[in-house]
């Protein structure tokens, strides 16, 4: 997918920051961040990859707006 196509797909929900976001993703792809032990030090358990996290969350409700997310966020704070 081209930069322009990605921005076009994200712009309806991200607005003016879609281009900035896609630029950031491109930068991370070109210059990946080093793995650090911070998550394990803070949480006491090893971190996970995004792919592993996504597989674990597959099939859960996909929220598309902040109005839909708020009830879930409220229940997590309880």
C-alpha cells in the first residue's frame, strides 16, 4: 500500500494526523527500535510481540469510536 493510500484510508478517523502517523510507521519500519527489558522489569512478566497480542485478542469486539469505547473503559476502571 502506498503512503497516499494509507493516509486516505486513515484520514476519515484520524483527520489531519493521518499523514504524520503513516510517516511514523515508515520511520519505524526503516529504523526498528531495539528490544529492551522495560516491560518485564515493570510488570514482572516478559513483553509480547504485537502479532502475539493481536492473536490473543482476535474475535473480540472492535470499537470504532470513542462513544463505543467509553462503556468498556468505564468497566475497566471499576
